[in-house]
C-alpha cells in the first residue's frame, strides 16, 4: 500500500450556516428597534404638535361647509364636502396662476442649475488662479440680502418691469447651490476629465454627458430647493408684476385672501391647492434629497482642488 493511500482522508466540512432567526425573534428585534426612549418620544410629540397639527387642522377645515365651521371652528366636519376646492379654484383663477408659477419655478431653476455647474466645475478643479478666493467671494455674496429697490429701478430702466420675460430674467441668475456643487464635483475623479480630453470630448459635451449625470442627486436636491423657493416667492411678484394675468399662484392667493377674509374654509381649500404641487415634488424626489445632501457634505468642507500642471503652465 502506498503512503498516499495509507494516510487517513480528512473529510472537508463546510462551516455551519448561521441559523436564521425565527419569525417571532425577527418580530421582536424589529419592535426593539422601533422602541423610543422618553426623550425621543417627547421630541417626536413636540415636532408633531408644531408642524403636523396645523396642517391637519387646515386640511380638515378645507372639507368643512361654512355653516359647520361657524358652529364648531375647531372640531371635525359634520359633513364632508369638496365644494370649497371647486369654488376656490374657480373664484381664485388658480388654473392660469398655476401655469404661471410652473413657468416661474421651472425655467429659472433649470437655468440656475446649468449655470451653477458650468461655474462650479472649473473652480472645483482649480483652473483659475486664486480659485479659493473666488470661491469664497461667491459663498459670501450668497449671504447678502437682495436689494429690492435697486432691482426695481434696474427693471424699470431695462424694460423688465411687469413682463413675464423680464421676471424670468430677474429670477434666473441666482447663484443658489453653487458652493454645494463645488464640493460635490470634487468627489468626481479627475481620471474622467483626462479620459474625455484624450477622446476629444469638448467641454460643453463633457459637462452635459459626463458631469451632470454624475451629479443627479445634487441637482435633484437643489432643484427641489429652488423649485420650492420660486413657488413660494411672494415679495418679488408683488413688486415686479402688476398685471393679474402674469401673477403666480402665491400672488393670487394673497389677493384671494383679501377678497374672502371671513370665508375660512374657502381660504383653507385655496391654501391646500397652492401647497399640493410642493408636496408632490417632495414625495417624488425625497430619496435624491438625502443622497444629494450626504454627497455634498462629504467633500464640501475641503479646499478647492489644484489645477493640473499642464493647465498651470499653459496659463502662465
């Protein structure tokens, strides 16, 4: 008998697989994870009381007839009705104003995001001398308040007052999100820049086909923020738009409130109509909001990147 055959053969045994928890144990673990401490429960109740209860009250009043509101302004509706929504939609002319608000919110939002990417990319790559100083200047200018009186004088002088095109011009050149884009673009590898340059990809094509797809969470985040800010904008339309046909929905709601001061169920229904598009946008893009904020925060505190050696030599 050979030596190889004389050796005892060891049986190879796989390590035992971890036992799966029973359904009862799994349910117990889930319930344990959902348990709240006293402090967490207190904070949750306070938050719900401050934010959720007013919205619930507003929604309940929107379904309440006016006579029922006079009898019990704080209770549940005796009879539920949808007539407040139809009356508010017709009397407030919210159909035209919704279209105006959609134009005033989407067009400046898209233009601002595209301009912000085109401006943030070279600064994040350090293609300019004193890129950190330029970046700091833009960040500092974002905290300065807007001058409504100089803006009104400028709009009158340039023929932009009481005009849809003029209002779009005034609201499309904001720099919101620029400092966030700089931090987010720094997380994109420079190897993509070099590979695109070797393949002969132009700068504009590189931004639209490579950089912007990489920035979808960041663009979605500040797209939502910009949409909400434009949709809720009231001061600028009050100053710049005098023609009722050009009013956004917030300006129309302001006038509707003045005409129906005592009709609280009607005002509540109009407020719900105005706020509904914002709720839909948040519901559709809430996942991108978290991803965009987390991605930009990871690199937003770092300094602006340095330019490649070849770019510095060419500039000098």
